[in-house]
């Protein structure tokens, strides 16, 4: 327990600003336990985030951190990895931060195969700014900016990650804590651009607009909609389900930082 608490800025940052019942604390604590169990020390870790409820995680953990502009976590993480390739670089962001204003950066970080681990906390809403619909809000579901239903189609975070070049893609939820830790440990052990989508509850906005009830009811809703990837014929075609597990895993492409160093050596006349 002492080592777990060492990972947090307890005296400076707590109590936290998260709403009662929010799933972000569960996700943060689970990933920290995964970092400890995979042997990543605080001196070897840099946590990067942008703006949003999920992006506040970088302010709570005690390691090198980079809290940057809205949507700009991945460019910042790219710079950190190129400057200090020995660091384990972990990025936290919400569905809005990663897939809306940061969507183009997400696509190209995956395409370049930047050697970072990305945790996308998907609560289907902009929680920090009042419950507007986000790129992952399902069609016809309600939000502060769509009181009669959202007419836009929603992004599949994992499908986008795979399609744009990520090496490792997985999904878990804040209900399946042991499973989430397993997915996090797998992602942290991979080389290249790795993504774990975490389905998380937001009872304050998303849950309230859909009439889903409090945090416990939302966790039950997440549980009932989740299915393991091994139990569906095609994990990319399961309608109205959160397909959890490893969805994509490959390693044959060298990370960007490795190729970058090779080009630098070539430019300097080294073999």
C-alpha cells in the first residue's frame, strides 16, 4: 500500500475534483497498480495529458508530468519520447480531448507508431464543460447540446486506433477492474503506439441525460453491455456491446523513435 500511495501527490492535490461516482479515479488507481506490477518506477515515467476531467490525472500522480493544451497531449508526448527515449511515456485523455480537438494528432501518432501508451477514458460526454455531446456519444442519445438527441454518428475508438496504425489495441471498463489492470499491463509491455480504451461512467452528465441512474446503476449498465472479445464472431461488428479484451496486437513495425535515431546516425555519417 505504501508504494501505491507514493505514486500520488497526496498532500498537494487531494481531495480531488472528480464528481461522486466518477469512474476516472478507478481508472487512475488501476493503471497505477499496473505500473507498479510491471516494474515502472516513478523516475522512469512521464505522464502526459491535455484538458478535461480525465486529463487531470497528470496532476495527481507523482512523477514527471506534462499537462498541456486541449487536444495536444500526443504532440507533447512525441516530443518527450524523442528527447528522452529511455522514459516510459503514458498519455491519459478523454474521448473529447483525444478524438475531437486531438483527433488529428491521434491519427498521426498512431500512423507514426510513436512509442507511447495511451489510455482513452470514454464516458461519452464532455464532462468538464457541462455535458455536451462528444465524438463517442451514440446517435440519438441526449446531451446538453443535444437535448432531443445527437444526430451525429459516433467514433469507435479502438477501430480508429487499429485503422490508423496502432500496434496494440484493447478495451476494458471501470467495472472490470481486474481485467482493466491486465489490459493496462499488456499495453505497458508493448513497444510502439498502444491504446487502451476504458469505458467509464459519468453519472453527473451522460448518465443523467440518458436516465441511467447513479454510479452503481451505470456500472451495472456497463457490466450488462460488455462481452469478451473471445465470445463474439467478429469483435468489430458486435452491435450495442462493449467488446472488451485485446482487439489488435502486432509488433513488426519499428517505433518512430527507433527509426528517428537511425536517420540521425545516418546523417552524422555513422553506420
